């Protein structure tokens, strides 16, 4: 039997989902070519609380380097700055990431053959000298909140290893990175995703699995989901125990936290439905799982994120035999309740490469490649967590071939940045940036 308080809470959630708010009426700027003199790849983007943007990418010249450019909220893009060390990166898959606090403090993370690197940029300064954060590591998961608290998690070992572990380093805003910490260890385990709240609480989702390998080919099964949590300054990871599984496929679990540290975990169940569980502000046991959406089709999740109040948004792509769409569902950590799915992509029925960004206020941005006769980059924005999404807008221009989105970011005021790439007339792979001004 549902109590009166629970009924009232569910009614409030439903009303919030249905509350009409006028869509944003701003405009996108004309795209600007960021990279020049080489080949730009693997871009990342961030935007601070004042609307100042920063872009990061792998520039391939005679030797790969991480390059960056910044743009003030009311100005033009500045000159190119090299962020990575003077020597080449010695690899072409560095996957740079950049996060920025509300006040403008930015942190970049990337990978080369030596391991995971990082560099910081103060709000009014230049990029600091890079440091090798985790020697020998690869495929880092990097999260940071608007204050600058950050965490990096990674997996050591793999299907052919006799043992594995999930590791992490953390950094309170304005302080140094911690030494390496063991989040979990076992025979076969791997990190899924991570989340960090405004109070500094961090969650890393991870899974154990069984691996059968023969002649270099491994078949993975029996995935069992866990979530480990560390409170700010605690120094210890608290494991959830088994949450889901064993199941044939990865649960691809994602964690989202509100300002108080209350958390929601969204994971793929063994039946193919997306389900969610919630956790209190001080950690502890996770709730029973509730269905988010059961698409009954091939589905790719872009991301799951929460605003400071605990309003959660999940953007995903459904793929049919001849069509694909971008959809969104909205939920609440308090009550673990979800709205029905809503189509974001309008009349687009053949799309891919969806990127989603959410600001602490609930302002949001979704971007995708529309694969029509003339491919275009489309974007749609939302002003508040309970507001309505606008109509998709074309943010790319003609003249580039084989285009694709690479990065998206939005701040609490609704200002946003999209970076996409494509080959120009000289067959050079170029990064382009466009901004949304509400």
C-alpha cells in the first residue's frame, strides 16, 4: 500500500514532468574552424558559468599533440596553445577530455603510450605543465563537479589476465591528486562509469565477469554489477555488494548524484530493460530497481546525469531495421520515478553519434549526426530540468564532408558549445566549434 506522503511525492514529480516552460529562443553562432595547420581529431569541450568556452583536441602534424583554444563569452576564439608535453604523444588514440568548474578552472585528461596525463588551467591563466598522472594506465573515466572536485578511474588487467582491479585517484578542488586507490579487485573485473556529486562524493560502477579465451578470442559472460562509493575526504571505498546479475551482457551502469550526495544508478537489466536504483545522501544500501524504459530494440545510451536538485535525464538512441531516433526520459532521485520517453530528434529518422550534456541547473543539450542525403549536425536545447525541449536546429554548415559531432557542453545559464569535425576542401580533417547564446 502506498502511503500519503509517497502519493503526494509522486504527484509532485508528475506535475513537474508535465509543467510547460517556453523553449529557449537563442541562436547558434556560425561555426568557426578551430584546428589549422594539421589534422584535428578527438575533440572535447567545456563551458564555465560565465559562458567562457574551452576546446581541446588531438592535432596531428609531424607529431601528435594536445592543442587547446579558449573563447570568452563575448569574444572570439583565441590562439592555439599546446597542452601536452613537447615530445609527440606516440599514439593516435589519446581521447582527450576536459572539464571546467563554474568559476573557470579547467582540467584536461588524455592518454598516450606512457599512461594517463593531466593538466590544469586557472580561470585567468595559461595551461600548467602537464603531469603523468597514472603511468601505464589506459581508458580512464574522468569526472569533475562544478566546484572542481575530480576523480579518475581505470581498469588494470583484462580477460586474459589472471587478476584485475579497478583503481582511482581523486582530487578535492584546489588540492593535489591522491595516490592510487584500489576500488575493487578480483579475477576478472572492469570499470563501467563514474559519477561525482557537488559535495564531492564519488561513485564508480564496476562489474565482475567470466572470460573464456581461445586462440586470442575471448567470450565474456556472467556480468555481476557493483557500485563503490567514497565520501569526500573519507579515503575508503564502500562496495554495494551484488546489485544485478549474473547476466549475459554488461550492465553499462551509470551513476548520477545531486548536490546533497543522493544518487541514482541506471543499468541495463538481464531482460534488456533499463532500470534504476537510488541511494541516500550518506551512501548505504541501494533501493530496489525500478524500470526506466524498456525499448525492446537495439539501444545506445548517450549518458545519464542529474542536476543539483536530483532531476535526472537520460538520452538514448533506438535503432530499428531502417530508422533510428533520439529519445529522452526524465526521472527523480527522490522517489525513483520516471516520465514516459519523449522523442528529441523531431523528423530525423536516420541518426547516430548522440552527445548529451547537462548543467547543474538542469539546462541541457543534445547533439547528433543526421544522416540524410546531405549529412548535418543537429542540436536541441532545454532551459531547465522541468522545461520543454526546443526543436532541433542545424548547427553545421555545408562545405565539409564526412562530418560528425565530437563534443557538447552546456552551463547553468543555458549557454552551450558543440564541436564537430569533417574534411575540408583540402581533405584536411578539421574541428569546428559553434556556440549557443540564449
